[in-house]
C-alpha cells in the first residue's frame, strides 16, 4: 500500500495528514515545531509502514526551516510544493474560500498521490551545499529588503524632500550610498538642509568616507591623456618630463583645490 504524507506548516505548529493510494485519510495530527513534534511525526510515519528501505514521501509548502532540515536528515524524499500550485489543487477538493490547515495537509498528501511525477524532490545535498544555499537565500532576502526600503524612501522623498532626491539619485549608488544616509540623518527636512554650511557639508561627506587631503581626492583617477590630471599623475609616478614637474605640480594643486571646492559646495 502506497502512503503519502502532507504537512501544512506554521511558525509554531504543523498539521500532518497521511493518505493511502485511494485517497483515504489514514491519520491526522498536529505537532509542535520542536524535537517532541518531530519524534511524534516519525512515530506516526513508522506506524503506517515507513522504513529505511521504503520511506514515506512528504509534501510541504517550503524548502526551509527546522522541520524540513530534520526530515532531510532522515534521507526521505521531500517535495517542496509551490503555494500557488497547492492553491489550485485545493480548488479541486473544496469550493469554499475558508482556509483549513487540516484540508491543506490532505491536499498536499494527495498531490503526491496523484501527480508525484510532476514535482521534483529536494536534492540530496551535502551539509556544505545546504549551508551555501542558506547563505545564498539570506543574501537574496537582504537584497530584496534593501531594494524595498530604498523604493519606500524614494517615494517619501519625492513627495516631501525632492531636492535631496535630485541631489543623490543620479549618483552611482543613489540613496543607498553612505553619503546619502549620513547627510539625510543630519538634515532630514528641507529646512534643516538649507541651514547646512559648506564646512558642515564637507564634514558630513568626510564622515561618510569621502576623505580628502589638501591636494584633492585620494582616489581621484587621472584624466584623459594631455589633461592636467594626467600630467599630475605622471609627475607623481616619476614618468613625466623632468623640466615640467614643478610647473605641473603647481597646476595640479590649483586644479585639485578647485575640484575640492566644487565637490563640497555642489551637493545641494
């Protein structure tokens, strides 16, 4: 007799349903999300024919979590069913929109009973591969959260502080740049931003990591060939003409001082 298991998971408990090859409900239970609940689930599976050689497959609507990790450790086939697909199967069994955890567990068990070949089990990865998958998912979630927060901030600034948005949005990292966060924290309103002096603004940019010394930017790239920046770079490295080093040094200092003044005064 072929038995399949469906688990409707939640944050603190899980509903379990076991059905046979004809769709008859064999057992149902609600387990807790801890070691006691896992042992209760394994005992329930063993009672209905689960063995090491012929484990009962399990369908669940997630591929992460403590319960999934423990079930994968038992080397049994785990099928992570897409919630949207499970919702379509649910319509076949009930027309009411009322949600039932027990019904959802039965739907998942019947998905494996009827269409098991249409779904893929989770791969039997090593612990290292599973750890990499967890890190990749965490990084992806962090990127999504950052993008969502940036979109919300952009929407608010467009309505209440468009001048700040116009100043930092065209830059490389936009509102996610550290300079944007530091300046916005110091002057969160247009009135406070209008009161910032050039000295205060330069101090904020320096605090954000845009450190500059007397000669200009530490990381300013050399300009195109023939420009003053390119000549200054050649003079610093010792590859420029010896007779022009003193004149180019003076031109470099004047040019970079003007660039520093424009950078500090042109944010707003």
